[in-house]
């Protein structure tokens, strides 16, 4: 019987009904194959996995030392052990392993030399701002584009979300144009409640003008 509790109940009902209407509108949105294919073509860059390589390196400060290490490697030396012994990079403890990386992640000179190698191939001495490197390419993953069928469901959900939001916005605009909503601030202030925004589904109790 309390007015403040009745106000809360009214607000809850309004919000629940608005949410249900929103869910129904979103659920009614359908996406055609043509729209999915068009979205895929327009956003193809999102579905491309760029080329990546896995490499090891030995970094030293002296070009002379780098030359000596390169000679040892070419004579059959173990790359991992020589990296642990000589490399000043933090990767030394892992035998010089830098893990997988793509372009744009390393020093330009290092990157150019590393990506030019074939799997299992050893570089010459590569100079960079960090020092002198000897690089070995351990593996390579070529650039790959996911097919439309692989991403179809994801695209469909994205489009449904976008179109559903558009439907909601259109409905709000139509209601604003059709109905004049006046919020009685005093009514809400009486119960210490903030006045709700003047938009569809959240206006709450609205008193007739003059009351």
C-alpha cells in the first residue's frame, strides 16, 4: 500500500516489459546469405592470420665474437648451447628461442634477415641497434585466411546484433515522434527516487499534466 513501494513495482514492470520487447525485436532479425557474404568481403582483413615464424638467435656486443660463434655453428656446434654460453639476450636461458612472432615486432634489420631464411637455415652476422645477431629459423607458418564457412556463424551473430540495435533505435524514434512524454520530477523527488530518462521503455509512471 505504500506509495514508494508501488513506485518501485511500477518501474520494475516498465523495465521488464521494455526488455521483453527489445528481446523480441532482436530475435525477429534475420540475416541473408548475401549480407553475410558482403560483410565477409568488406572485412576480409579481420579473418587473415599473418605469416609468423619461430626463430632462435645469439646476441653479442662484438662483431668479432659473433664471427667466431658463427664459425663454430657452421662446424657443427650446438646452437642452443652456444646461445646459453654467449648470448646477452634474456632468451639465452631458452637456447635463444624467441618463440613465434610476426612482422612489425622486431628490429627492422633483424626482422628482414629472419623472414628471409628458410626453415632450418642459419643467417650470417646481422647488425642491429642491440648488437650483433646470429639467427636460425626453426619454423614458419604461412599467412592464412579463414574461409567464409569458418566464420559464417560469427558474422551472422554480429549482423544480428547490429540490426537488432538499429531496430530498437528506430522504435524509440517512432515513439518519441508519436507520443509526448512529460516526466513529473516532483513525483519522483517525493520518494527520493531519481527521475527516469525520457525514452521508450523507461519513462516509468507519468502523471497527467497539472497534477
